[in-house]
C-alpha cells in the first residue's frame, strides 16, 4: 500500500514539467483541494502528480456545450487556450473536474478554429478527473512499475501514471492515429518519458509485457485475453465492463498473485468509461416526451425504489434485466426499455408505480430485488477468467441463491474511415 513516505512526484519530473503560469498553478491547487474536500482524493503520489503536472499542455483546447439537455443538433463553443479572450475560461474549465471534449467526428486536432460550431459527435475526450483519480488510486501505483494505458486519448491519466512510475515505464496504446500523435507530441513537451503507440488497444502491447499495472480507458463487454496474459505476477488490471446501458457501470479489478493465479472482482460504480468504438448504448431520450404525457397505469408495488448507492443491485440489473436504461433527468425514478417501448415511473406516492408497455419493467426489478436480497445483497461479484474457451462467468458466491450470469463476447471493432 502506498503511503506519504513515497518519493514526491515533483522529484521525478524534469524541471520544465513543473513550469506554468501562476494562474495554472493556482488552478491545479484549487482542483486538488476540491477533490480532497469531496473525498475523491487521498494523500499520496496521485495527489502529488496532480499538483505537479501542467495539464494545460495536454489539453490545449476544449469544447464547451452551449445547448441545453435534449438539443439536437448540439451547439458547441471551442475554447482555445492560446487565445487571450479564451484563456481564463479555458483554464478554469480544464481544471473543473469535468470530462474535457477535444474532437468532433475525428476532425484534425491541430489549429482548430475557436468559436461556435453546431452538430457533430464527440470522438475524443479526457475522462472526468474524479474517475481518473479513483482508477489510479485503486491500482496503487508506485515508482518503478511497468504501466500500460489502453485508449489513453490525450494522455492525462498516462502522464499522471508516468510521473509516478518514472520515465520510460509508462506506455499507451491508442487506436486513433492522429490522437496518438497529438498526445505523444504534448507528452514530449512534458518530458516525462511516456510513450503512445498507435494500435489496437484490445490486443494490449506484447512487446513491452509483462506489466505491473494495466488500465483501460475504454469500456469493454468482457476482458480481452491479451490483457490478462500481459499482466505480471503481483499485477493489477482495472477496466470498466460496458453493458448496453450507461446507467449502471461496472468496474472490474483483475489481480495476478505472486503464484500466477488470476482473480477478478466486479463491483458497481457511479461512473465508468465510455465503451469501445461501435458499441451502441441504449438511451431514454426518445421516450422522454411520451413518458411525460402518459407516465402509465398506476399500481401498487412491494418495492421501494432502491437508492442510487445500491450499486450491487443496479449492476445486476444491467445484466439480469437487460435492455433497461434510466432517465436520470426525470423528476422521479424512471426506467425505460426503449427497444420494447415500455417504461416504469416510481410513484405517485409511496407504494405505487406507473407502468406502460408490453414489458412490465417494474415487475422485473421487483423479482430481481427479491433474488438480490436472498443472495445477501451482494455489492461485489467474482468473475472467472479461467475458461479455456474464453467464456467469462460472473457469480455473487456459492449456493443455489447466488446471482450469476455470463459476460457477452467481444465484437469486432469497425475500421475507422481514412
């Protein structure tokens, strides 16, 4: 376990990496203070890295959404950090803790025009800082460890990891060639010895294996076999398991013991990484107006809406009540099965729920909650990665009342347009 007795990160960085304007230094300090106050950040090397690394070098521009929720197409405004009229807002935004949007529809990343634009889909972004901090702390990074980042994007988490592990030990594999070049160029300016390789992240990077720590910045439906094979004894692998719903993500921690045994634990989390390219999420937006006009027929229910923090239940729902997605912008808990044109709205009042459509969404959740309670209200699930055919089984424990399911296989990732 890492403690405050580890080598300060600032001592591992070249002098130029600690450079920055007083405004940037103050913004980093304020960001760290907010993360500490929220309980997301503990004292240790990750905190030191956040204070030392000038993230403005890695995030030289940022898109800010101008349109309100549900707008289509979306209006954006590009902030250019080098422009004096944008600099203060840009500096505050990239230190805000929000996910930083960098690229629309695979556009060139250099010399993007500042100002207003409309439409397009974001194809590259930096993960929100609390999620990055959670992942790096969970991996217990330390000096001298070999680190692999899968899907590093602009390289923020890769740079933080490199500052902790030391130069020449942190490698990223990025599928998007222009993004890989963009990240490498900016990382070179930091002088921390991190490398980004263009390639298929699902294959890991065998030439530099094995790795003491592997972190995936992309969500996957199951664990790619090469990732496990490239994990060193004593190593840790952390990834998001993507389901068809963005509502209830799962975080998977894989460890390889000193004896070589692989263990994997899955738990629900409030946030997770976006899924790999081509993976289609369900969404409730197309049903929002219809639900408001006709929330459904009221009936009694034995299930009080489970709290958001019942991560173990909601994670199980993502697999055992598939095809559901929650509308978090609704006034009361609203669960939609978009492909079945069905939904459930909690209330009005205690002990009632409104349901509509051919699929009784709430009845499924009632049944699942009963089984979850009988299984001991599990918050953690074991994932068996030993199957020689690559089938990955999940269980809450032993016995007939345990919850269990099988992870879906990996699908082919579509090729990017040249």
